[in-house]
C-alpha cells in the first residue's frame, strides 16, 4: 500500500498485518514489488505477528504482545494526536483482511473523533461495504497487470472497481491508485481510466519504487500514461504520486 493525493497532509498510520493477495487468494504470491519480499516487512503478508509495534514521533519503539483490543489502538491514537493530524490511515498489508477487528477499531477511532483514511488493495468489496459508513477517505488500488499479483488479473481489477463504486456511493472521498512500471501497457491504463470515468473516480499514477527487478517507466512513458488517463477523466482528476516516506526515510 501507500501513496496518494492526501499524502502531503499528515496522517497517523495504523499498519495491519496480513494480505489476501500475498497469501495466494488470486493464484500468485502477491505483487512483485511487495515490501514483504526478500526483506524487512514479512508481516505485510503474513498475519498474526507476535507483537504490536508502536513508533512514536520521537522515534521510541514500543512493543505490546498481540492480540490487542481495538480500544487500546484508539487510546494510543489519542495519545499520539498532534494538531496537524489530518486523519488516521488504516493501511497494511491489507486492512480488510481482518474485517471484524478493522470494523471494531474503526468504530473506536471514530468515537475518538478521528477522520479515517483506508488504503486497500480493493479485492474484497463486501468487507469494504461493511465499514463504508465509518470512512472519510480511501485510496483503492487498481493492480496493474505488470504487478504479477493475480492469475486472473482482470477479475481482480473488476473487484477493485466494485470496491471503489461501493465506497463512492457511500460518500467516501475515494480515488484509485495505479502503480506503473516500465512494463505497464498503455491499453491497460486506458482501460482503468475508462472504467473509472464511469464511476467518477480520480486516478493517481505512481511510478514503482525500484525493487526486486522492477523499474519505473521513463518520463516519456509516464507522460503518455497521464495524457491517456486525462483523456477519459479530465486533467483535474489525474495526479502523480511517489512513495514519499521512502525518500524521507520514515515509516
Ligand atoms: S496488495 Fe500490498 S501487501 Fe498485498 S502483496 Fe500487494 S503490495 Fe504486498
């Protein structure tokens, strides 16, 4: 997950462990560039880590034995609040992979008065529907074919579009994020944009952060993609993002 139009506003991040796509729900072992592969965050895919880690703004690392209660998460969100907190980001892994815990956590956070921002791979529309009334913002993935995340990649994209429609109809400010690579096909960007235009959803195009052999598109390719998207969605509904936290060396 990560990236998006609201990134310049400061969010507190709650990172859920486990991801259905990474665990093979679509016949492959996740996106080729997933952080869980080869290195530091295996919990992005694997559920049930032994402990919860809290990193404070002063870089303290605190550990608590799992499982924890949703009220515990809300209590820590309140303790770590600062006036520039725009929203609480629910990210992963895949937050919707733990629908019961996510719903209870979202309710606890709402009761504390926080705005909620969901970052999801979009592959579980029924789970998204269940918490739609609690969300303010959502960044929903459209997985590009070059991610290699699914045997039936078109089916995955259709589920993602369904999630976007459900959330948009519920009044959530939702946008689609597509991570593009040097192997992304123009016809696919056109397909996503055409479908998104039918449900009035903006698109955010994010060049992949080089990893596991994946390379970002050239500047020229990127311009071709944004132009194609704008042809369907209008220039005001097309944006670019990068993984700013990686450039800044933060979580
Ligand atoms: S959806 Fe996210 S967490 Fe899941 S495999 Fe892809 S990059 Fe990893």
